[in-house]
């Protein structure tokens, strides 16, 4: 196994068995947001524009939900997240495997720290995370993008930028993902583990990848590396 290997992984639909961010929008946003999602899936708009349009549609409802959550003291949205979010049951062992073997493991996500941080804490997972930042301000919500690339309009969290940073530090990169926002790092990674939409995109773009369903599959592959 390479001594200097970093594993970058997506969160929604990768570490979790369902896309938590998408489930939140489907639960709390107006029906119109689905039209935007279909434009994104058809590659007619980029990820950043897709998310911004979705948030624009959902903003009024989001503000209402967060205002209720603040008044109650227990976020309604996080109660919903707790009900629907399911951790890949092999991921905790994968985290332990990376630590035993000196592999750097980081989460890079287009989601929101509000629910990602909540779930990682709930599951006792202490991992570096790059994602988008939610600010609750007097019952209103603002979202900041601390890991965006100002030169690119595709994504809010630039996963590719983190890959390049780690490569300059001498790491080989294994990337694990399932969606369209994972395509950029998949193009550049040394190893790619893909499922769902990302696997389809890798086939379309002739990107070599290993199919996986759970992190046990990724672990088995990495264990066999020279």
C-alpha cells in the first residue's frame, strides 16, 4: 500500500446511503426545485447554478423552518435528518483502517455543514471536512462558500482544488464518490471509486474506475495495493 495516500470522499450518497441534502430539499422546498434538478442532470446547467437556483426557490421555506427551529431550540430540519440519514455500515471500519495504515482521509462535499457536522458528531466520526457553511442570523439563513474556486462556476466546494493541494504535498489521491460534483476530482485522481451517477459519467468520459457499493469494497481494494 502506498505510504503517502490520501482518500478524498464525498458525503451525500457516498458516506450516507441516501443523498441527505437532496432529501432536505424534497421535504422542505417547493415542488419547483425539482425542475432545476432535472436541468442539472441533463447537464444544461452547472452544479453551482443548480444549487443557487434550488436555494432561491427554497429560501422562503428554509427561513420559515430555521425560524421555527430556533424558537423551539431543536432544529426541525435536523430531526428530519436524523430520521432519514443512514450511514454506510462499513464506513466506521474504513475510518479505522485508514488510521491503522497511515492514510489521510478527508470529506469534501457540496452539502451543508449544518447537517454534515451534526451527523458526523452523532456517528462519532472525527474527520476533516470541506463543505459549505450555514449561518443562522435572527431566524434567517445565509450560506457561505469558504472552499469555492473563484475562477470556476461549476461547484461551491471545489473538490478538485483540495486534490491539487494534497498532490503538491506528495500524496497520491484515491477519490470516492457517487455524483456529478465528483467528476472533476475523478478526472485527476490516481484511483477512482465510483457508483451511481459518477460511475455513469466515468464510463461516458472514459475515466478508469473501480465500482463500489460500500466502503468495505474500497477497503478491500486499497488493502491489495502494493
